[in-house]
């Protein structure tokens, strides 16, 4: 039997004081714990991937424009309705570094970016603000815009989440005169008139 050399540690030194059978159990338990950890990690990663897929499916099927920007105004995530509203075909074409590169109308782009930066600087959200927006095809639309700060786990602002809802039809119906209803008081009719 070969004696352990001083330059090569023996197995007995890795688990000192344990009999040979206990060392074997120790190694088996250690391997089992490693395997359990690896399996639990795989399960957690699959569940996380499923949640991301579900969230992405929900977001992509909403009619609202939704985007996430970092503090440098680079788009981190964008939905199909938002890409259509700014005239982009692919998310890669939605760089927000230059207003004119993202929006077909420079004035709207400058206004929207100023709002983004105000939310990032102040930490105060913009909620359901109604504003006009010119589509890439030149038609005037109305948006209800919400922009909220995106914070990391330490509470630091790392970007914004923006949601835009097209309220054009509602605004058009509000602007149209309403027909006089039967039995309406005369003074109400006079006030409208």
C-alpha cells in the first residue's frame, strides 16, 4: 500500500476524523445536495421562462403602445402597437437617441423625450394625460399617455415605462354635437346652443 506523500494530500485529510464509511456517505450526500440544487435551478429557470413568455404574450396582444426605456432613452422593450405608432418595422429601428430617428414628426418626438426625462429626473409619473399625436400617415390622433419611473430593487430610477392608449374615437365622439333628447329641460338646450 502506498503511503501518502507530503505533496499529495490523502482523502482522509479532506474529511478528518471520519471513518471510511462516513466519508463515503458524506460524499454521496454532498453529490445529492448538488444534484438537488441543480434540478431546483432548472425548474426555477423554466418557470421564469414560462412567466416571461406569458407576460410577453399578454403585452403583445394589448392594443396599447407599451415601451420601456433606460435612463439614456434607449428602448429596452417595445410592443408591436408602439412600433406601428412611430412608423418602425423592427425593434432595432427604434433608437431614441435622436428624436428624429424614432418619430416621423420631430416636434412630437422632442415633446415626448422631454416628458421622459422629466419623469426620470423627478420620479413623478405622468398619468392619463391626453395629447395630440400625428401618425406616420399624417392623420391626427389623440393619446392618453402614462409614464412612470422604473426603479431597481434599491429604489433608484433606472428608466421609465410608457403606455399610450389611442383615444381618437372617443375624442371625436366628444367633439360631435349631441342630438337634443326628448324631454330635456329647455334651459339645458339653451346652454348647449
